C-alpha cells in the first residue's frame, strides 16, 4: 500500500504557472480507506494494486483532490488507471470523466468519456477524450489536448470596471489544444462564435489574455450587427478590446463585402465599432479594387471612411482610376470614368435608420495628371447619342446633384473637348452637321478585377 500511496501522491502534485513554485513532493491523505485492496505480484517482483469501493485522496495543503469509484496501479508501467466518476482537481484545472489514466513518467492524464475540463479562469472544454499535461519544472504551462471535435467555451471578462457579466466565445474544431489559461490552438473545420462575430477556417489560434485571434487556410469572418459584413483572405487576424472586435485584417487575397462597399486587395484592414464597420483600408501589389452600388475604383491603395457602416468618403491613392454608370436618362454602352494620381469621392451618408437606401455620390475629385470622360443626356440628339465631355488638367472636380453631373471644374493646364449629337429634324430631313470638334484621344481604361 505504501507504494500505491506514493504513486498517487506524485499524481497530485500541484500545478501552478511558475515552475519554481511547483512542489517536489506531496503528502497524500486518504479520507476514504474502507474499500477492499488487492495486490498481485508477478515473477519479476512488480506489483499491481487494485482498490475499489471508492477512492478519495488529496495532497495536504495543496488543494488537490482525486476521486474515483475504483483504481488500479501497474508498477511495471508506472501507470495509474481510475474508473468510474473520476474527478481530478488542482489549483489550475478541474477534470472529470468516466475513466482516467495517469502516466507517471511524463506527468500527464488521459481522460475518456464525457470529459469536462474547467480552467481556473472559467474557460471550459468538453469532448469525448482529452490529455492533460500537468505543469512541471520542464513544462511551465499546463497543456490540454482534445481530439474528437471538442467544444471550448472561453469567458471574456469585462475589463472596463463596470461590473458587466462576462461574454462567451465558443470554439469548435476537430482538434483543440489549450496552453495555460488563455492560449487555444484549433485545427480542421474550426468554428468560432462570439456575440459580435462568427468566424470559420481550417485552423485558428486564440490568445484571450491579449484579445487576439488568427484564422488560417480559407478563413472567413462575419460581423453579426444589424448591417453585417464579411471578410475572407489567406490569413485573418482579429483584434478585440473590452469584449468587442475593433480590428480585422486579411492578407493576402483579402475580400471584404458589406451592404455599401466591396473591397478586393492583397491586404484589407477593417476597423469596427459597435459591430459595424467604421473604416476599410486596402492595398497590395495587385492593387486595390473598391465597388460601390454604382461605381468602381482601383488604385495602389484605397481608404474608405464609413461611420455606422455607411460609406461617406473613399480615397484612392496612386494611379487611381474610377468608373461609374452614366447619368440617369443616358443610354450608352460605355461607362463614365476618371483617372489621376489621387481620387477622392464624397457621398451623402443617409440616416442610420434608413437601411434600404444607398449613399449617393456628392463630389469626386481627381488630382495629379487628371482626366475624365463623362456623358450627359442631350436635348438635341436621340436618346442613344448622349453629349460627351472629355477634359484634362491638374485637378478635376465634379459636383453631382440627384446622381447627375451638375458642374465640372478643371484647374491648371485645362484642355478638353465637348461633342454633342446632331439635332433631330422635325420634318423628316437629315439633321444639320454638328460643329467639327477635335476627336477624342485614344484612352484605354485599365482592366478591373472582379
């Protein structure tokens, strides 16, 4: 029996964060010694010890407790096997299961059957089986490994001092590894659910102590606010504070989609507040591409300001190009376009409560070797032949009213041409020949990635 007790004592060594605080021995106290004990010794002198009728033990002064219906210790293998209603506690974790095996040589527990492991911060793992590696001098952080698609509930405590109850984040994956109280590694078919976000990917890493998460291999993040957004990419990083997502970054091949804006670029950085997008930035070698309901913009980088997830301003920097549908009433197979070193578009953001209408373009400005081509409905020619205006200058500023071009201002080195269609004759005769104008220079719009 002394051998058995010493083995169980080694099992119950306290696990703390720092290896220097780990006790080297455990004085075990059995509070239930009434069950039968059977010891069998083999030819080599190695013993197997069987206990039944309930096993209850703890390490004196260390807060550790072990309970089970029965136990078996195999001296030759340095293995302790616990059966029935197994319950193991230590300062850093509590593990319950139907059966549990303790491997003395590498200080770890293998639990099977309705495993529930609760960390000291309240985070919980549930699954069919789990391996718990206790904290030792060589392994400062305790580790939990769980296959079989376990479910982890992470508590997100309020750090604002307002006394709000904690939120929860749920992680489901084929395999989950937890290190210490805050690090979670999940692999294969990962699903993460938070009050403000739903995320998926083939693998993920979460650090709840620093409010950080990384999703890899076809990841996707979807905001759950009233105006939802979706972000996909090669790798997605999620930054949070005070239990709310503040920043989501996708790289490479980022793709962000919301009700008012679509962004495609090598890298996309979304800023979030109250579950709504507030700003979106995109850049990369393959250039950034932004699509709003009636226009498209491409540039080396794009910065979209959208408070309350309603687009207010879009800035396109370096080799910027924008194209849009012609004014209402204009029948044309061509789109209007504008180019310049920088393009800035301003929109009339509507009231937050109006979720059906789209923000209207109010003004668009191109700076630096600017040029533009736009079409207007002609009062003289047929509907299929609009008036065409092509201008160039250092700065071109276009003001819109009711989605139509109202004024065009060209500053410095202004040149251009206006072409109007011939007037339609009212007596069935051919229309008068229009005034000859300088032909449009050949301009080939850049290819836009969709």
